[in-house]
C-alpha cells in the first residue's frame, strides 16, 4: 500500500528531527544513512545510498511524494512522538 504526502510536509518532518536522527533511523532499520537522507529529498547514491521507494510528482506545496514503504517515515514520527 502506498502513502502520499506533500514534499513540503516530508521536509518539515525532516527539519524537526533532532541531530543524529538520520543515523538512528538507519541503524534501527538496518539501512544506510544516505538511504534515509534520500528518503527526505537528498540525492546521494555514491556512498551506499539507495532509492528509498519514493516517487515525486511536481505540483503545489513542493509536489506530491508517493511512498512505497512508510518505515522511515514511521520511525521519524516515532522519534518526534507524532
């Protein structure tokens, strides 16, 4: 099942995360930190980062992001107690 969120909403969640959260999410999920960063809009595939199952469609509010898997988003929300 997919989940749709605006790019700006996804970036807002990323910006609210405390320092070190990308590493913690990566460790908890057994993935690279760059993959977590890519999920939140980065574009780094050189150091083991991979696509995180997101698809961006241009539009208002930064466009829509369709997530194939919400595990990273769920961990981020857990860290924020949201």
